[in-house]
C-alpha cells in the first residue's frame, strides 16, 4: 500500500533587494499558499561606510553618514553628531536644540507619509499612493526651503545646525502645517475607514507584545504592538524635554492593541499628527540665540583633533531607534564608528509576523515594518527540477488579485 | 465609508495635474531639434518650479579672491576638490560634488558660493560644465 507523503516547498526571496538599505534573504517554507516557516539571513552587502569614515575627519563623516539612507538623511548624521558632542563635551545652544527637533519631525512626517504610500501600493491601491505622495511633495518643498535641498539636507553640524529658521520663514512653515492638517483627515478616512484597507491589513502580520519585547523591535513597529518605547520620551535629547510628547500606541485611537498591519498604519498616522503639534510647539517656544556652538569650522576641527574617547549617540529615527558609536583617538580622522540602524531590530519580528500568512501578504507584511521595503524581490521556485521565477511583478499581481478576490 | 477613496478619485480626475511639465508639456519627438528650437527662440520651455532662495546648486568660484589655503579640500567629504600647485588655486569636479556647501562655509575669504543652477546632467563627467576652476 503506497502512502501519500505531503511535503512543503522552499521558496527563497532575495538576497538582492534594491529597495532596502540592507539586502536580506528570506527562505520561506510554504504549503500551498500558506507560509509555514521563514528564515531571514542578513549581511550580503557591506558598503564599508564605517571603514571609509576612518579616512575622514568628523566633519566629512557627517556627509558620509547622511548617505547611509536617503530617507533618514537627517537622523544618521545627527546621531553621529550627538556621539561626537558627547566625546568632545560640546554644548549645543538652546535655539539649535529646537531647530534640531523641527528638522527631525519634518523628516519623520516625510518618511511616514512615504511609507503610507508604499503600503497602499503593496496591496495594489495605487490611487492612494499618488494621493499620499502628493501630500508628501509639500513637505519636500518645505524641506528644500529650510535646508536648501529636497533629500540630502546637509543641515547637521557638530554643536548645532548649519542654517537658522528665522521668523520670516514661519509663515511658510505654518502654511505647510495647515495644509497637512487639512489633508490629514483625507488620509485618515482612506487608510482607516476604507473597506479594502481594513480587509487587507486587519489581523494580518500580527506581532504580539511579548514577541515585540523579546525580539527588541523598534519604533512604530513595536509601538503598534503596545510596547511603550520611544527614545524621544525615554531619553530626552534635543529639546524634547520641553515639549508635550507621549508614546503613540494604537489604543489611543481604537482602545485596543492588535499588533497587526492596521495598527502599524494607525501608529504612523498618529505620529504624523504628533509631529505637526511638536513643530508648532517648537515655533512657539523657541528662544533666540546662536545656531551652533562653534561657528568657525577650522577651529572646531582643531578642537576635535585633540579629543580622545568614545561616545554614543541615540535618537528616534522614523523607523525606530538609531544608534551610533564613535571612538576618537586624538587624531585627525575617526578611529572607529559603528552604526546600528532600526531596521536591524525590525528584521527578526518579520518571522512571527509572516508565519501562517499567505504568499500574497508577504509584500504588505514585510513593508509594514520598514518604509523602504517595496517588493523588488525575486523568487525562484524549483519544482520537479523545473525552475520558474516569481518576479516582483508577479508577486505584486498576486497581491492585487487577492484584493480583488476579497471584494467578490 | 465603504470605499472612501472613490470620491477622491473622481475629484482628482477633474483637477489640474499636480506635476509640473518641465521642460516641455509633451515629450518632443526629437530632443536635439527641441534644444535647437529653444536656442533660436522658436519655442519656449515650460518654466521649472521656482527655486528657493538658499538652494544648493552648482558652485561659483571667485578665483581672484582665493588665497589657496586648502581648507576647502580638508572638509570636502567626497574629495571633489583638487589643488593646482603651480597656480595655488583649486579645481572642483562637480561630478563628485555632493552639494553640501561645506567648502563654502569654511572658506576664510568667502570666494565660494552656491548658485541656483541645477541642470547639471551630462554624459561626460569631465565636461566643461562640470568642472569649476
Ligand atoms: S559642496 Fe561639498 S562636496 Fe561639493 S566641493 Fe564643496 S565640500 Fe566638496
Ligand atoms: S578655502 Fe577658499 S581660499 Fe582656501 S583654497 Fe578653498 S576656495 Fe581658496
């Protein structure tokens, strides 16, 4: 009597993934459409940025740090500056502390709105993608107006910032904030009330509070699971201690925490609202004063050349805590530099999130932790020695088809 | 609402497009001819979105003012600046430049500044347009 043996399939994704900062390889074990198990491997591409820094002085490294990520082009150099300031005992003027908050919050809003668009795209809802990115465009215009460029801000300086925000600039900032507030209601209705969104995101990619704590998830991903963790509140830096700020968890809006993709949308939308309020508070409370502690850069460089020691810089990037370690050894160049971006923490939580989900949910679940993640994956399926490739397009099509199916 | 995006989509259909059609409203069939026409003034280009006041574009260099102190070379993160020993002047390769304007900030005689010129695309990274000296 012959017996049927049921087996599962292996389905690798990655490791080359252009949309991610860190290329990553997934290995899925699937049974039909269902994901039974998933394994994630990291470390495929090392850009040697930290090594490149060893041939540069701290001022040059600011711009190198800016290029770690295009979306976080402010928090990386800032975290680096925080570390160097700690080593060299540089006091940042109060006015600059407020300016730093304003830039950080603008970046957070840009990132969250960008992410919201990507999330819509992943479930095949492209009209929403264009709506959200239109809103983001206004924020990029504001960024350009304040710092001189849309993406690479080049605003960080050790001991402060490089450009002031003067009262003549307030009307433009306020106008953009007003536009955001008006558009916020539009976004809220689309993301939180639309049937399509609810069907695709509720109960999908659940990360429980226990898992979030155990796997040390960071940023909105962990807050959506109900973990109260935010560097801005826990370890107040910049001028956050003077501002009214609290942890954003989904229960503020719905009264319950599910830890699913829907909750991650809620948290990010709430944080956009919080950022608007933080910038408004900054504009009100900002005291006048210098923007940087040492305006003469040559002098600052000479000072940094003499310091010896190590320090860390932590701040809340849009995706979670970013951590920089710097060591200087009384030399012109940096001795050591280590960066830990929040995505690192948010990779392990993918495993509990993806288990028992369907293949069509991979894009939205993976994207729900990281705004950069778009499904440029390539899947190679090997079945009976025949190889076929599930490319980005087909994976995307599957996702769209699932949305359609649910509507029937 | 069941499909809260629907009304928005209808509104969007009748709205003016958000995108600025720069430099031409429709793609010209021949780019070279289009450029020629612009040069002899038969067509005008669609204006770009206005550039904010402190935009960081192509670097301007006031060669006569430069004292050859090499400070800009010291802070340039991308090693885009070369020092010309005989003349004691600098040469900036814009193809490497990241437009951070750090060289502008450190220059003791303020001979460097950022212009609002952003049209810098070129097929040759050593073209005249991309070297400032
Ligand atoms: S703008 Fe920045 S990258 Fe460009 S030449 Fe000056 S210092 Fe170098
Ligand atoms: S810092 Fe200014 S003066 Fe010195 S070499 Fe550079 S351009 Fe010339």
